[in-house]
C-alpha cells in the first residue's frame, strides 16, 4: 500500500544574535564553513520553520531538540549557501492518547547569507511529516503541562492575528469555535470530513493543536491529517496521510499532500468545496 508523505519546505529570516557563546553563522557563511550546519541558531530556525510554536516552547523552558549526525551535503561558494543534513533526536512522547517511543528522524536544511540589513542568514527546512508530528506533540504536551500549573480562570485575550479573522467567523462569545481554535498551543477536537476526486478519505472524529496562524488535526481512525492555515483573513487547507493511508492510496496524486482550497466559516465549522472541519477547543 502506498504511503502519502508530506514535505514541508519553508523560508525564513533569522534575526541577528548577540549571544557571545553562539557560533557566528554570518561569518561562517562568508567563509563557506560547513560547521554552520551545527550552529545553534541555525538549527533552532530550521525547527521553528517546521513548527511555529518551537520558539515559544524554548522561551517557556522547553529542552532544545537535539541534532545528531550533522553533515554538510554541499556548498555553493558563489552565494555562500551550505546544504545540511542531520538526524533529529526525539524523546518518548504521547500522541492521540498512545505512547510513542523515542526516535531519530532525518531533516535537511540549507543556510545562506541574508540580503536584509536586519538579519544575518536565511534558512530553508524540509522533513517528512513524522518529524513535524513528533515536534508538535512534544511541544503540545510540554505547553499543556505548563498551562495546567497556571490559573486558567480568565481566558487569554485574542492575539492580533486572531482579531484579523473574517468578521463573519469571529463573535464576542468566548466559546466561539472560529475565534478560539487558532489560539497558540490550544488543543482542539471535533469532526473532519474530506473528499478527494469524489472519494471520501476522511470522515469522523479528529483532534490536534492550534498554532496561532495554523491548526493541525489528525483523524483518530487512521491518521489522515488536515492542516489549516490563515493569512490576511483567508483560510486555506490541505490533507495528507500521517500513518499509512487516507482512504484510497490513489486519492492523492503522486502521493503528495492535497490542496483543499479556501475555507469559509459556516456556523461552528469551516468548509471548502471538498472538506468540512468542525472543531472546538478541547478541555
């Protein structure tokens, strides 16, 4: 049976660092030094591209995810771009109520000097979906534990990105689904229904985590997953398989993630032409 894989490729500018004990990535790049692959700020940026919550996790006291077997796989001396590969070491965690053992999974990333005056370097990062899922579950479990130790009587104020959500979807009701599932590190659950090429590939309970500008949920039945993202008031989504299948293996051309188009709010749900996602914050 075929397996869908999701490759996540992103681009970001890493801010300048003044920490004296950190490797100077900018100088290393100018020298075409492959050791830049092991620079802490480069590795931190690479993981932050796979999960927007990684920096918040570190700021809250989370232990940095360890990179092992770090290598340079190529150097373009003309533009001082260095390609890197590594194994990311994940400790044991839980996912969808199940214990997940420790694992070491591959990641590839590139780093090159930035042309911007307010940043030192640019990183791109790519990994298969299990890396992103492991990272998200570790962050979620840690942040949930931190949140559980605080007084949660008063709900947090909506962030500026939440306030930018389309007016039809956001209400003054603090329990409004659309106004709260986007909250960073918010556990969510509900029902997800998706058809691809006229074939139903996801239909049933799903749950996951909000990341501020995105929501990631996985079907409890088979690991079929949806990622919703929002920007400037527009919500888009895609579906892909986490474990082994999303219904029929032929439903996703070339075993890639499938674009679900633009979503619109309808009551407590978000709907596109081929999907409906009805989520609420989990208690």
